DNA sequence: TTTAGGG
DNA sequence: CCCTAAA
């Protein structure tokens, strides 16, 4: 088997017994009912994301001995035995990404892959291609197969629990001199990845809690952070010929099993340490619609359940899943998904840049000090797209001189991002991926911690003066940390509640600094919000209710106001997360709390479309389940209904003019094939119906004759 | 549970 | 993508 290294969720090596919960069929199809426990995984995701690492690797699709379950596939000619060959040359790894938006003050100022990571060795399994032919298309099949997908690469990454690395570089001082205080967040984890021959990889974390920051934080991990990594060798290379009773579509190709790297896997590459054991009772199944229903994005009533969840299974389940190489595993993974943001996200990014780089007046020290920009700030926070970005690169200033402390947070580092892309992926998609991952992190619900001399300042009501932060000599010892937002209710989050000015003695908790994102529809992708919310929820394990309809109220928790000239006002610190808002507990309860969450939109990639087209060419329309099994068995988030819908849209897309098409452009070649296949199978269907109509007649006739 | 279609 | 009637 190819890279089947998997990580087990583990807390100190504790492994929880695997307990199948889904029905066989459910597992097979990858649809399960969502349960509160499923949310556990989300927490992993959040943390993992934080600890994400940008890693690009490529691997060939693992083939599974189990070939396919598709009854129509017929004899499996070449078994999918995997060789352990590695193609080093093909591996593309990006370990570090220090560039990007940092210069511009973008949210993620730095993408740092930290430390000791271990990478999975990717094994490239040469897919065997059998010589079996299927109908007239056999010849083509083989070649096409190898050409198109034989090369499938997969990237596996390992995760490192780098939550702790959410450190902030702080620039302090009125004069602009900088001091950097790095605070390692909470945990330092070690992971051990074991790649059990073709079965699973275990990752165990022996977490060391770094003092300082969060060890004292009740919400944080019990010192046994666990991270899990995912590697999915999902790509399946077709080895079987289809013996489908139906005539096969001309020019059929071998099917390709699309890797589901897109969804969960992406982000899934990482897992997060849990905030609390409680929150993690992992469940093998995930990501289905039903789950979402429970986890309704709009109303996170689900959250409460999490509280009671006990850490039951982690490793065990994963292992089991892995071993079986079936849906269990996959479903588990699927839980950890981050929404894929597309165009919108992009725009959001650009906005971010703008907002942070220069337009975010609220944050600028001068303004803050002068305190003459509150309105503007306010305005921006409410409407300008860029505002949402306010976050990371945020600077807050204090000036010690005029009783003000000038403080500038140069940037928050985003630890590791795990990303996997096919070699053929475009730079644009890479950017998108990174953006998604970043947003997932930021949207996961983070809060800010303040450290002084390495010690966490927990008393939010203390003034800067009291805590000593106001002292110049202390400035260099000041640090900020991003922590998983475990607290139930960070602070007043209703837009109305948030004070726009912060008197020096204001008890305003620092946590409030972590605000939600302004409602910038254009910037925030709904799906993202949901996912983030999910994660946060899981992470927090608290009951949170939010109403998406009203949630996005931009808020600046702190800002300066002239009336407060004499006070040591904290200059506005903008939102830290884009999606956090949706997660922020809203005081009101929603009647619709039981509503279901709409699934995250996951546009089909060209690769997926290709796989779909191939499958349909071979199987025809109307056999979506088979198509799913054949080409998307590993993509849990793609249900047969999704595939059917996609085909429907594809056909439509193919019929309209290119100018009318939206989204990621699908190669005309594929669209042509779509039309051809559609026509072919439609005709086929018509013939079938004719036959069926004729049969009774014939029988009747026969009877009559007799 | 799957299909097939409308929304 | 969602929702559902039908099969």
C-alpha cells in the first residue's frame, strides 16, 4: 500500500478502541449521521491547522488490494499491489514559506514551518495496469489511465502540533524600535510517525507543555496534546476493467479514483491538539450532511454536547479504519475539513492586504493615539471589506509617554500549514489553498493571550500600568499569543455591547481583543465560516449559538475616543479571525437552533471533473452510486447525489458559451467529452426504454401466439 | 438507499 | 447544494 501512514489520535499514546458506529452501507457510502462526538475531530482540525505546515509532496496513488467494490468492474486484472518505490524527484516539498503577505501586514505575516517535522515517506506505488481490455475501449483505457492519473501524486504531510508556535512578534515602543517577543503557545509536541507497513501510521504526541503561555490556562490541553496527521493515499489507480453489462462509452478510460485531498485532507493534514480531553471523543464517521444538520452552522446548539463528550476513541478508531482502508478511516478524516474557498476567498485576500497594509487606520498607531479616527474606524469595520483583515497584522499602540503605551504587534506567526496539491496544480490554486488553511486557522476561534516576562497575564481587568506593561522596560518582555478559544464566552460580543473606547480602568478583558470579523459578505465565504465554526465548536466544546443571519456584525472591541484622551486607551485591535464571528456566541437563542447546516460548497476541481467524466463515460448516467464508488470512493464529501448534480451542471456548462461559464474553467476537451457522453448515454437510455416497452409486447404476443 | 429532478 | 418523490 502506498502511503498509508496514518496518524492515530492519541493522547499520550492512549488509544481508544475503535467502535464502528455507522452502518455498513453508511460507511460504504460515506454518509453518516452526525453526532456531537463527531465534533471532536473538528477540534483536531483546528489545532492541527494551527500547527499546519506547508508541505508539498507528491505521491502516486496507492492502490488498494481491495480493488473495487463496484460490482460492475468485473474481474480485476492487475491487482493493486504496491511497490515501495519512491520517486524522490517528483517530490515537491515546501517546508517553509516565509514570504507572502508578511510584508504587507497581511494576516498571516509568516508562514513558518517549524521544527522538527517528520514527513511521511511517500511511496509511490506504481499502479499496475492490466492488459485486460474492456470492450473496444480497452487500449485507450490503459494509456489514458496512466497518462491521466497514473501520475497522481499525493502529498502527505505530517503534522506537528505547533499550536505553541502561535507566537507573536511584538514591536513595542513609541519610537518605533522593535522588540520581538516570541511566545510559544501552549504546547510543544513531539510526534512520532510510524508507518506501519501499508497500514497505518501512528503519530503520538508526547506533548510538553511549555510553561508560560498556556499551561495555566484551564482551557488548554492537559499537557497531552495530540495531533494527528493525515496522509491519504487515496488516489486509486484503476486496475480493473469494467465489465459493465452496459455497453461502454467509446473511448472509455480507466477510472480514476479521485483523491479527496481537496476537502478534509487538505486541512486534514493536520490536527490539533485538543483543548480538553472531554472534547474529543472522536467518532469515525463524519462529514455527512446529517452531521451538519446537527451541527447547524447557524445555531451551534450542538456545542453543549461536546462538553460531555469523553475522550473515548482516538487512536483505536483510526487504526481500525486504516487497516480496513475503508470508509471508516476516510470518514474520520473527512471530518476534518476545511472549506475550500475560491474566488471569494481570493478577493478576501486582496482585501486583507489592503486593509492591513495601509487602510486599516484603526490600527495605525498614530491614529490610535490621536484618537481622531474612531468614526472612520468604525465605518471601516462595518463595511469595508478590508476591515475584516484587521486581524493579524494588527498593531495596537500604546504610548507610555502620554499615559499611552504604544504597542505594535508586528505579526502573528502562523505555524504550520499542511497543504497538498498535485504537481499540476496551479500557483493560483496553491495560493488559494494556503489562504484557505490560513483562514481556517484564524477562523477557528482564537483568542489572544498576553504574556509579560514569559508569564501569562490572566487578569484582564488590570491596567497596563498595573501589570507593568506600561513600563518601557517591560515592553520587551511583552508577548502575545494566539490560543484556542476555549472560553465559553470570550466577552461581550454583541455588536452593541462592545465598547468603542476603553478607559484605562476598564475591565475589558484582553480576550476581547480577539474579535470577530466584520461582516463583509464579499470577504467571507459562508462555507468557511461554517467550517471554522465547526472547528471552533468542537474545540471549545461549549454551547455556542450564533445566528449567521445576524452574526456578522463588525465590531471593534476597542478603539480610541477623544473623550478618553487622558485615559490609557487601547487602540483598536481588530478582529483576529475572519470567521470567528460566526462562532462567537451570541446571546440570543435561536429557535432554529436545530436547523441543519448547509454543506460547505466545494467546487469540483478539474481533476475531479475529469474523473467524473471518465466514470460516466464508462458507466453512463444513472448509475451514480457506481460512479461514486469508482471514481470518488475516497472523496467522502462527494456523494453520488453530488456527482449527479455535478454532471448535470457539467452538461449545462458544456452547452453554454464559455463567456457564460463561471468558476474554475473546465477544459473544453472535458466539456466536449461530457456532451458526447451525455448524448451517448441518453441514446442508450432511450434504447433501453424502448426495449423495455417492447418486451411486454413481445411477451404478450408470445402468449397470444401460444 | 438510490435515482431523478426541481429548487 | 438541498429536498424529495419514487422506485
